[in-house]
C-alpha cells in the first residue's frame, strides 16, 4: 500500500469537562453530552464508506454512555483506552495513582464491551515517566500520545534521563509501538472554544482553513513518505457539528481518490509495523 489513513476519535463526552476542566455548570457539561450525537453521525458516515476506525474511550464515558460505546464496538470499530475521567498522567501524584486510573478504565471498558483494549492514548497527550512501563505491564500492544515522528510508527522507550547541563539521554526501546500524533492533526485546538482563568483557546476555525492543513499534511506524506500512516485525531463532540461533518466527508473522498490508500484501525497499523510492513 502506498499510504494508510487511520481515522481516530477520542470519545471524551462529559469526562473532559467535569474532570480536567472542573465544570459544574450544566451548560459546559452539555458540551460533552453532544458527543453522543456526534458518535451517531460518525458511525453512519463510516458505515457508508465501509471504513474501520479507532475510538479511544474514557472509562467514565463507558460507564455513562454504555449504549453508545457498545454501538461503536458492534459496528466493528476498535476501542482504545483513554483514562477514566480524562486524567492527565503527569498531574497524578504517583505511579500507583496512575495504575489505579489505568485499572479503573480497563474495568469500565471490559464491563461494557467485553473486550480488553490493546491500544492506549493518554488524555492531553501527556505521558508520565511511568506510563510506558505501566502499559507494558498491562499488556498493551501500542500507544498513541507521542510526537517524535509524524507518519512513521516507532518503538517506545523507557528510562530516558533529562540532563539540563548536557545532552538528553535516551533509554532503551521496548516492545510497545508508538503511533505518533500531532496537534496539527487534532480537531480540538482548531475548532473548540475554551475559556479558562489562565488561558483562552479561541478555536472556531473555518473548516476551509483546517481542510487546507489536513490535506497538505496528507499530500506531503503521500509524496515523500511511502508507506506512511496518516493519523487524524477527532472528538465526536467537536467534529460532529454539521459543517465539520461535511469537512470529514470531503476529506474521506479526497483520500479515497488517491491510488494505493487504505483505511485501517490504529491497532491494525501498529501490527503491520510489528510485521515490518
């Protein structure tokens, strides 16, 4: 295959707002509720195009919206781990605290869909110094939170050492595939308006601007990175808005218009990397 496209969706729903955002306002919380509407629209679009996708789901979302999560699994899409209440691993106080979040998410996902995820994506794309070790301990096959490449999977590492008075010390590679991501290929910073005491994220970009960026990244990969994996990260509560769904439809048609392009789950792409394909 000339290129692989992986459409991925972080199904945060309410967990994003009541977790890291600390929301108590029903208005802010309702932004997460819209995620279930977005999931329905996304599933219909994927079914029309016969495209498999990956949904990273928080444990809280599985507990709160089990029917939506079951619908994702029933449609044949991959379910990945995304924390419990969208906790940033770096903000957790210890390795044991991170372990507890990991286990709670696993229990929730297994309880709803009856399967254990093999892929992990950290909330906010922040791994702690313990994250990779924990993922190995719990048998994950790949993770998707790092940015050391753009279109080329690579092996995760443990034991990196930060030296501020000398070169960075890289630890050994381990048996965990990294499926790299980028904020450029994420719908949230482009589209979502967030006002916080310490910052304002304006968002609300026109789809035409984002489409230009996303197409440009694909075009470069298709031309200069043979066999590359294009990973697009979206959120049902964001991309699920009508004009943005039209953007996603156009992108799918655009990708399909290129010879030798396949759509797979992120897990399938990670296993292909393991096989050396």
